[in-house]
C-alpha cells in the first residue's frame, strides 16, 4: 500500500476478484490497516461458514463473506487461519 500510495479503500473488491478464479474455494486478503491486520475472506462453498471462522478471531460477517482485525503477529495469524480454514473445507 505504501509503495503505491494506496489506501484500504483501493483494495475494495480485490478479494472478490480472487474468489472468481475457478479453482479458488476460499479467498483471503490480509493487509495492514494502521496498527492492525485486516483479514477479509470470501468463499463459494455451501459447506463452509466463514462467519464462524471470523467470529473465532473476534470478527464477523456472513457464511460466504466475513472479516476480522487483529494485532497478532502476521505469521501466527496466517498459521492459525490456514489451520482453521482447512477444517472448514472438510
């Protein structure tokens, strides 16, 4: 964002574009927003409930579109999220 002088508003819709790729089941966008990481998730699986995942991280949303913010270390967030989404994909 800094390199190209973008704001978070410039990212609107990006995660939705990734979800449109035919082989993508769940799209995740993680970016820095002030002092926190913002995590946006979009899915296209009937069995997956991303609102439950986001809720576990203190966020919310809908079954196929959810988000949360966190101040945790990025590597920890990614690891926990990948593990949790793997469960949701089963």
